[in-house]
């Protein structure tokens, strides 16, 4: 499917799409799993990736055979992630170039399943906060992804119609949310070999097709 030449707005996921915060999260998650006597691999990561912190930690609690301990595990995990984010966050390949190519010509926002404190820290430490007019975090809506509310809220804050907009995602949870919002979906899977759907699926934000599109796309 051809990329739209005119859009109302563009809304980006953050973790694993724009910024390599997943590395920070994975280090924190692996340490937490290890402290509870569990290994941490792709199957365990699938329990967590793309989900809100409460949902991910509820899965973690069940995995640890500690149902009901999700809130305590969430507090522990967030403290560990915040320490990782404070050290450094690297952009994903092509992310900065794509945002530079958009050049402030199109309204853009971030919609993420991370809580506000984590999103703010990641955008600030990477310098990406200067690109975005607005953002919406999981703890600012009633229903995080895979519900479409985060996307609908982000487009609304930009005064844009999601059916004329574009979302960019990297996880199955995010893909479900963007599709439910009725927006055109560009999918860049963050996990190698992950088979995700989208109106356009590519392996990197550095894809020349995406860069050329970002350079020329206009507002409806």
C-alpha cells in the first residue's frame, strides 16, 4: 500500500521504535527476574513488551507464582528502569533522521504505554523532547494499549482526525491499538523475526522509502 501523501498528523510509539529504551527496560527486567530466581529470555520478554506497566507486572507476578504482587513488582521495576534511563538512551536507527526530515511541517506526537515519568526521562535524555508538540502516557488514560484510547487522545490533542493520520508502532500490542484507532499504520518490529501486520511493514526507520515520504508529506 502506498504511503499517504497528505496526513492530519503523525503519532509515534516511543519504546523500541524511536528510542532504544527497550535495552534499558530489558536490563532492569532481567535483573528483577534474576533476583526472583527466574531466567529472562524471549518468552519472558513477550509477557512484558508493549504492555502498560501494571499489565506487564501482573503477567510477571503470575509467572513468579505471586498473584497479587503486581503493584510491588511494578514499583521495583520502575525504580530500576529510571536508573537505567538516567544513564543513557540511544535513538533507534533512523529515528533522528526521520524526525529531522519531517522538519516541523506536520503535527507529531508520542503515544506510549510507559508512564509519564519514564517517557519524560527518555525524551529528555535523548534530546527528542524538542521534536514533539505533545505526548500521551499510559497513566494519563483509562485504557492503555491495546485499547485505542492513547492514539485517540494523541490525535485529539493535535486537533487531528486519526482516520487521516499515521501511526508508527513496533509491538503487537501497539499494532492492535493503532488499528482500532482507524489510522494508517507503519510497523517497524523491534524484535527480530517478529511477524507483525501494518499498512506498511519495514525493518527500520532508516528505510529510504520512509525518509523520502517524511521529506515530502504534507498536512491535509
